[in-house]
C-alpha cells in the first residue's frame, strides 16, 4: 500500500502543450499534440516541426528543442512549434500508420511480411498528405502564430518513406525534410520513379529545401539493407545541391532501427532550423 504521506497524483503532463482530435475528409481520426512556445514569436511567426508517429517522438523532440533553443547561437536550434501526429489509440506505432505512410505499390512488389500474413491495408499516403495540408495545418495556424514558409516534416521508417514521398511529389508542402531510416525497400518501384521525376523538375526549376537522411550503423542487415539504401539515396541526390537541395547524410554509430530515433533528434532540429 502507498503511504498517506506520499499521495499519488494524476498523470504527468507536459508543460506548455495542447492535445486535440481531428478527422480527415475520409473519416480517419487523428490525435494531435502541439507545443506552445514560451518565447515571443518573431514577426513572421514560429517555425513548425510536424512529426509523424507523434506518440513515439513528440515528447523527445519537445524536450530536446526546449533544452537547446534558448542558446540557439550555440546549439543552432530555433524555438519552434512541435506538432505530433498520432492516433486515438495513443500507441507509439499505431497500426493505422501502415495505411497513411505507404504508397499504392503493386501487390507483387511488396516484401514478405514479418508474420507471413497478408499486409494490412496500405497506399493512403496522398490522402494523408491532404489531411496534413488541408486540415491539420490550418488548425495549427488558427491556434498559434506560424511561419508558413518555415515548416519541417519528420518521419522514421515508414514515416521516413512518407517524408521522401512528400518531398518528391509535393515539395512545396514543407521547406525542410527529415527522413530517418526510410523504408525504401517497401515503396518500390514508385518511390524510385518519384525520385527521378523530382530530380528532373528541380533541375528545370530550382527551389530551396534541406533534407536530412539518417540511419543507424546496425541497420545494414538483409533483407532490408536500410543503411545502404539510405546512403545510396543521399549520394544520388547530392548533385541536386546545385539546384537548391541541401542534402545531409548521417550514419549513427552503434544505433539500430529503434535507437537511432532519439539519437538523431538534435541533428534533426538543427536541420529544421535551416
């Protein structure tokens, strides 16, 4: 039993945050977490970091941003609004993400599932992007002073694949992109075709974007070869520097597919500040 001298209080809450639910035009439900900066907004508004898998990453991003943004001349981290996009289940990696983050690739191109069962519903990436652009962003902008020209998309694994899909197919949606351990093996051949089309469009009409691609040293195993695929993508995109795409690649020593996320957070926040 607990001593009466040490009462149990309600759950811990994150200071300076709000949470609310939104529904997409297709009737899909999302739980949104938003930080409220305690520093005065610049004239143009606060930058915003939109983070996929919100319940897995929101608090980590938030505390890293708060710990560093007050000395931005040293840390190169800018005070920002953090928006975590999660689901009503509040699970760190909810099953709904599989539909939202994936491309409508041909069934014959899908890799084997881990449990040998058919893959769950997939291919909703463009619908999810419409929700972000047409429902979520206007809601955030109605609540806080936002710099609509300085927004970042952060995604890991399937979220990293979705982040690249947005950059390649709708680059104007965000200024900066952070793709951690992207599931490039899953999105073929569509993501490769989108990459080629993006490169051609950028060479025809240059525009400024910053892209961080990262993976853990321990993500090189078959059959997915995430580290090698991420590194190869960064090398292919590097020549686009001449047309405004600033590409960084980081390999984090000793990190695996799960542990790479908190390790990459500070680098991601510096990318978001560019």
